[in-house]
């Protein structure tokens, strides 16, 4: 059974967190929600979620992938050395790294975008290019284990790509 980590912080983009979580669970994956501290968090539009785990206590080896939602949460998440460590280790192991909208900020801070093809909301295009990425204006981009999408209208294609990459073995 595949196990995926969904990172959480306040002001996540509601659909960009919940839609992939529900789709991967529907496909048979276990998806753990983790934040700095276990507890309740709210999305930009008020949809709540509860993180059962602290990402400070997690080991990347226990997961087959990691998801980072958009919204303003990525700007908060990238400030935690443990988040960057989890992203680096999961990426180095060739496991799924799913990002949408502003989530590319976390990969830029983790310094793993050099030479990678990705997409994002156009608002952070320059940030990703300066981090060494090749930015593409496409609904979804798959580059090895990294799956990226632009924004909520691209969620159906993003979910399909997440399932494809997570279960391709």
C-alpha cells in the first residue's frame, strides 16, 4: 500500500489540498496530513482540515510521496528546515513530489529545481526560473517524480498525473 504525506499550514488553497487527498485515498493510498503541530488548520476559503501528525517527527523513508498545496501555505512551510529535508529526501529517492500553484516555492527553497521542467501559478514563474527550473505554461507537467500543476482548474489533470506517478511501479 502506498503512503503519501500531505503538508498543511494555514491559508492552504482549499481545493488544492483536499481534491488530491481524496483522489489518492480513492486510489488506495494512505494520505497523512502533517503540519508543524497536530491540530486544526483553515484554508483560504475557510475549509478546515486536521493534521494528525507533526512533520517535525516524520521520516521521509516512511512515505512514497509528498504533496504540497498552494495558497499561502507554501510560503510558511518553506521556512521549516524539516519540510525542506523531507522534500529533498523524498525527491532524492525518486518518490512522488506533487506541487500545485504556489507550492513550487517549497521546491525552490529546497534547491531541487535545477534543470527540472515544472509549472505553477504564473505569479511565481520568475521565482522558479531563478531557482533553475524550466517553467512551462501547461496544466500539468511531469518531470520524473515531480508532478506540478498551475491552479484549481487544472486539478483533474493533476490528480490523474499524481495517481500515474505514484502507482507506476
